[in-house]
C-alpha cells in the first residue's frame, strides 16, 4: 500500500487484519501508556509499534521504544524521522534517515464516505467545491475521506517542525487524480509555516492511493 506512494528512501512495514503478530510486544515504558486503555487501543498501540521496530531494523537502527510525546506525536531515535498510522484492520509505520527525506507523514483510512456532517467540519468551502467536481468525474473514489486523510498526513508532517496544532481550516488541500486509483495532492498553509533548513515552509506535497478497501496518503516534501 504505502510503497506505491513513498520514495525508495522510506522503509515501510504494514500489518493487515486485527490479530496481534506473535512477535509484537511493548517495552515497559510503552506499556505504561496503555495499562488502562481499552483492548482495541492496546492492540493498535502494540501492533503499530511492532511495525515501527521492524522498520528500524530495515534501516539498521536498533529496535527501541517509541513513546508518545507532545500531543501524542511519536518520539523517534536520533537521526530518524517517521510516521505511524492505524485504522480498523490495518497498521503501518514509515521511517527514513533524517536528511534523506525532508518531512514524513502518513495516514490510512477505510475507503468509505465520511459520516454525515464531518465534511463540513474538516473541509473549507473551496475544498468542498473541488470535492463535488472530483466526485462527478470519478464517483468510485470517496474524495471526502481522501481529503480527510490528506489533512491528517499534513498534520503529521507539520507537527514535528512547528510543535503546535494545525487546524483543518488552516491548510487548503487540492487533490489531483493520477493513473488509476493513485494521485497526488498539494497543501497550501493558510497560517505562517515553521522555519526549516533556513526557509519558511508554505506548502506540503503528497501522494495518495486507494486500494484494498483503504485510502492511504503520505507527505514527503515541503516548499517555501
């Protein structure tokens, strides 16, 4: 799923289904975060961190705990950037060496329309108009869910740099269809972006795919 929308310098590990892999286990420091959580939360927390540690091994990084930091953002080993995502029946982690990829944010969602009333909450008026046109051209894609996922990926790329919240209304995302059930998107920030590598970020670029009943999105580039 993710390999199709990420550069070769990013390693990924995905798990399909709701079973916990036999080798999935938490470090004691991680266990403390989910001791009182419901079973579904504990399972997703465990499986997605198992994905992250297997991705670390692919990078040649010793497996270690991935603790939630500010606003729940994962704390990665020095020299590594990464992102994790999970939804019903799917968990994934994507990691890269810092410097090989500028920013990284991934998200996965079920390929289903958003619940009633959610689109009005997450989409700007101009975005909703674009969604109508996209749905008219290709009704097989749940464009509203795709937009939601893209905004989640943008936030995951934004937060490690900005260290503050980015509201749904603070990024204008345009979705571009591609070849088959894939494409790209561009997110223009409507608030001052963080300064990174000596320049202020004003937009993010990403890719998307719809496969196996899922929407996946990824952000790997930032522009001034």
